C-alpha cells in the first residue's frame, strides 16, 4: 500500500452488492452507496471518445461501479490503465460479478497501490507516442476527493511523459539528419578520445559546482571566482563566456547540443587543462579541436558502439531534455561528495533571458541596439512572446522550462543523492535540493587541498581503459540489416533512397 495509515474493506450493502469502505487514521469513508451501489454506479457519467483516443487512463475506480454502463465503449480502446491508490483493489473487483470484466478483459492493466516514483517509471514504459494516436484520462471523483494530491501528481506525471516523448519525436524530425551525420563523422574522432566511464569515481571526496547560464549566475559569479581553487567547476558550454569574462577557468566543460552554432560559446575558449565532455552527436569540429571525453547517449550509433565494445557507465544522458540533468549525471558518475548548482533558473529571472556576458546576451547587445530600441526592450519582447504570459512562482517562464525543472527534480529523487544544493534564490525552486549559499557550501567536508591543475592534467593525458577500432565500427554500420535498423531508428521509416545513399557515403568516408 502507498500509505500505512490507509486500509480498506468490502462489505455487503443493503441491496446485497458489495460496497467499499476506506479507513484513514481511524476515519471511515464510504466510496460507494451503503444502500444501492449498483444503482449509484448507473448514474455515473463519462464523456468517452474511443474514436479519437485509443489509450484510456482511469484515475481511481473503487470497485468499478461507475464504469459498468460504459463497458462496451471501454472495450473499443486499444489499452486501458486503471490507477488506484488502494493496493490490490483488483483482487476485490474480480470477485464482483458486475465489475469483474475490468480485470478479465485483456486490454486493462491495473496500477494499484503504486507510489509516485513507480508510477512514473511504469507509465513511461507504457505510453508510446508512436503506438497510440491519442490518450484520454477520466477521473473517479470519490478517489480524487479522498487523495487529491496523489492524483494531481499523477496528472502532472502523465503530462510530463507526454510532453517529453512528443518533444523527443519532434527532435528526431527536426534534428534527426544532423544527429546521424554528426555521430558518423565523430567515429573517426573516437579513436583519440576517452569515454565517460574513464571518469567514474575519480573525484570521490571532492565538491563540485555545476554552473549554468541563467540570469541568477550574475549574483554568484564573484563567490565562484573567490572559491574556484577549492572546488571543481562543471560549466555548461553557454556559461563559458561569462566565466572567461571574470577570469574563471572551469574544470569541466559539458557540451551536448548537436548544432554547429554552439561553437559561438567556445570563441576565445583556450585549450587549457579542462576536461571536455561531448556527446557523440556534438559538432565534429568541436570534438576534434578539444578532444576530451565522449558520452554515448541514446542515439542508435551510440547504442551500436556501446554494445560492440561492452561499454558500461559511458553515458550521462539523463533523459531530462536539459544539459542541467546531464551535468548532474556527470557529477554522480565522477563520484563527487557534494554538488551545488547555480545559474539554472528555469525562468526569466529579473526579466532577463540569460546572464550578461553570455553569447546570447552579447548578441542582443551588439546586434539589436539602436537609437530606438535597447537590448532590454528586445529582451522584454522576447520574454513576453516566448512565455506566452506563463507565470509560475511569480516569474515569467516557458512550459518547456517548467518541464525541464520537473524532470530534473525527478532525476535527483530517483538517484537518491542527498548532497545536492541549489545556490539560487531567483529561479524556479528545485524541491529535491537544499538551498544553500556558497560560503556555507564551502564549509561542507571535502578534499580541497590538492593541486587541481595537476590532477586534471593527469586525467586528460591518461590512457583510456577501452580500446576503439574505427574499421570494426565502419564494417558493423555497413552491414545491411544493422544499417537499415539504425537509419529507421534515427530518421524514421520510408526514408528515400537518395538520403540512404548519402548516409552510406558518410560511412564509407570515415
């Protein structure tokens, strides 16, 4: 059961049918009529639409009386998921001759008594954007009245999963061709690089700060500079120009975006001893210039390479859709004792898009400044248009930012990492981290008397624990069956012969 203070029992009603009584903290609540639950169920009303939707999610059901008269409509859905907070309620439903069809029908699946973490993981596996043309949810009002927070959270989880998976499909449509081109062109770079697994556990006992480029970074940049010799800085690529402006050298630089325009963040970034982290779909010219460590993400080319060379612990792909999540996963793999995060606002804090001195803000200042409009004017115009007036926690934001924040919250909770802190009072709150200022964070126990430059140089110049053979990978990708599976997974089915030939040419020229 999801809570120890909740129990239930079934007992005969006046009409001879079974009714449900739920007990919470000694208080009993009837979920159905004690007189005539069958007749009460017949009065239920749902607007079902199996013509438009083929996955039905039912939030709460009790003993199922409210669904009896919709039996034939329900069977028209491809799949039905019933989520009820009462543990094993389906064992009582199957005994009820009026509602047992809910358990006996092969297209119905019960998730009963699940906690929210298990619900998230299970629903993520079940909900397939490609398989279902539409998803409908309906509420069992007695269940929602009894456990409103539980079902509100489930609704948020469903929405988050749909948004994320729809976003992934949109990403494939928008960037699929770029992803596979970069991945194939990077294969030649992998013979000189290392993998994330080579960093596993190398930073035990140390503290790290993950630095983003959100507006709140401006408030903490001086403390970062003051403490930079006593902690490790993990910077996302968009924060590089801000750190450089204040003469702060990051120890890690993480860059996972496949688009060539991210090279703008690296302008002026020197080849000093930083550990550079790239995705296999990062722009090949950046991977070639800075070398570094490769994260094998979920891209089909990555999966093929990972299986071929039996690479484990070689990915920081957090599946959150944000570099913040990937940076957090990097910190976990490296083994840092405690981790702080700053510059991740998930909102337009102070009505600013990014921190000053980022490439983005410099672009506004240089390109859009004229006698009639200031950069601040363009900032405000972009924010109002981009946010569509969405305000969360009294801050302008975007729906995607909120989803990134929620996904990161779930990631931190799933990994059960306790020593993670947020140094940011401006952005949307991360509920699974603790708020802390830099001075307090620096008082936490950690190894901070080593020569960072020497240690990082040693890691950068060390040999990888894995061997990589370019020819073997090239031969594998050229196999007709492997090639077709890779292309379909990367770009979808029904790819033209011309596009296939271009990918074949890329592989031949590795």
